[in-house]
C-alpha cells in the first residue's frame, strides 16, 4: 500500500474503523465540525474505491476529526499485504468499477 496525500496510516484506518468522526461526502461538513463525533453506524460511506485495469485498487477517503479534516488517497496493488482484505471489505470490485467505501465499524 502506498499513501498519497496527507497522512492516513493504519492508526487513521483504526479511527475510521471505530467510526470516530468519519464521513465521505460533505455537503455540510461545516456542520459536522461543530458536532460531537459521528457514529460509525450513521455513516454510509467514507469515500470512493476504484479498480484500474491492472486490478490496482485506489481508495479516495475522507475522515473528519473535530479539529481537522483528513483526506487521503490509498493505493493497493495485487499482492500488497492488505489487498485481499480491502477487496473483501468492498464486497468485490471489477476493473473499471467504482463504488462507495463503507466505514470499518
């Protein structure tokens, strides 16, 4: 896995999995900044996953923390340690396909 943009390390994925302030589409993100942490169960998507023709999976994800907005682009190539886990979490993905990324609750 390569991390492109800001910092979204495994610890950030952990906070995403706990549902602490995660959200994907932000019409009205300003309102979330003033609120208490968002419950993971209340979030439908934290971003978009796309599979390239070479089966590389790119996750464009956004997490929201009360103090900062974090956006990252994560790239998983076939054979990467977490590739199969990500593909399973997405419920499968075909080359050329994009779909929302559910939070890790």
